[in-house]
C-alpha cells in the first residue's frame, strides 16, 4: 500500500533527461509529448547530442579489438559502442591507436580519441588515421638510439603532431568539425633498456595512467595526463580571456545540470564539456585549442602496466579502481580490458539512460 515498505521510491529524472529538457528550452523549441526529449551523454557538447549521430555506421558501430606484443611490451585494446534506449545501434565515436613497433621494435605508439558532436566519429577516425602520419619516425628513431632520449625533443614531436592534425582537419572540407571534435590522449614509448620513457600528450578528458608497485608490493597510480575540464583554473582563465563563458547548463527548475561547459558569450553554443580538443572550430573562437599538455615518465622495473581510456571509463571509475582491476587480472591484458569496459558499462546503466562509448588500452611492460 502507498507509503508501506513495498512502495517504490519516487525517482528523480536522470541527468540525461534533465539535460534534454533544458536543451529544448535553451534553444527555444516547444516541448512535445512525443518524441521524448533527446537523451544526451553528460560529457558531450550540447550541440553534439547522441540522437544527431548517424545510426549504424558500418565503419564505427560495435566492438573493435587489437592485440600484439614484442620483447618490450604486450597490449590489448578494446573499444565498445555505447547504448541508446531507442533500440537503434549506437555509432561508436571512440577510436584508438595501438602500434607496438613504430619504425623500430623499441618504439610504440598508443592513443585514445573520444569523439563528440554529430560528426564526432568522423573526427576521431580522422585523428586515428592522421596522428601516426604526423609523428616523425625518423626523429623518434634517432631519440630511441640515444643513451638518454631528449624528452623535450620528443614532446615537441608530439605537440607538432596534435597541432598539425588539428590544422589539417580544419581545412578538410569532407568533415564538418564546426561543432564536432574529439579528445586525444596519445604518446610514445621508446628508449634503450634502462632509459625507457613514456611521453604522453593530452588534449581533453580521456586519460592515461601508469600502474606501479610500491615497496610493500601494492599497486599505486601515476597519472600521465591531467583532464582539461573547463572549470580547471588555468583552462577557465584562458576561455574567459577569449570572451567565452564557463558554466553548467541550467534545467527548468533553475538547477545546474552536469559539468561546467564552454559557451560563446551570447549564445547557448557549443556547450563543450572540455577546454581542449581536436576539431570544435566554433569552440576554438573562445579559447578551446588542440595544444596538448605533454608529460614524460621514466619506466623502471617497478612499473607494471599502462592504461589509456576514454571518459566512458573514467566517468564512474577512479584511477585506483582501474589499476586494481588490472592487478587482479595478473598478466592477462585482454581480461583486464574486458573487465574495465564491462564494469564501466554496468555503472553507466545504473546511473544513466544512455551509455557512453567505452575504450580501454591495457599495456603491460615486459622489459625496462
């Protein structure tokens, strides 16, 4: 009976539903009983609602895997399309790079790209294709042969690759990147034994971590990237200096919805939930850019693995949770990647009506 122990608790509409309602109000659209309000991933740009994305793109829908190994490392990469409650297949807007031998057996390239906007899958696919071309194999090979690689030189190679790919995308008329873009966390592992380095570039809120073993045998985490959220003090200052706004969307009850976003000064566009990305030409007019932050890390025998993943993982799982899942799986990178993606999927289903695309690259180090 009502109010009794078996009565169901009234549940507040999910963030995606509230966001959909607020979006319709923000753009002056009349609410209708049908169809239902568009469902939107909490992180994506307001202009890049998932319902705008192509349905069932044969090149991007579904699951993509990759694996390989050599004397230095072994990896397993997994990318799964998310879920939409309307019953249609969701186009996977994530993409990844996993190249275990990049011009030399001692050089590897890894990256994850999380697209957003109506053409987000095209942008992430473009970056996946063009990023390896933009990285100079000859310069990287010259560094890997040195007793100590010049990390500043390698960082410049990565910086130039990010910026160069973004500049070429901007003039590529085959992809509309005005309101679409992608995060990018990508870098190289190289060097002789005893001087191995990870040099990782990041633009956006995908993330890379190292799992290392402390003196007591416990797995600890070292971040290889720092999320570029719009309310991060330095990122916000840059956007404001370009005349943009940084604030969350407000729902019909006057309450903030989800994260802070980047907006034009006098328009409810683009609503980007990150302050750096590749693409997003309109957001670039208010300070969003593709220049990566580049971090370097020396690999030693205490370092066991690296995980690179899209925000589909990091939205609900902490660095420590992900590292622990890899530890429990031992040397099995495939099991670890599948466990990470499966756990992330369950968390999304529990919290939201939609599920973001989920990508994880698990790299185990075999030689230092």
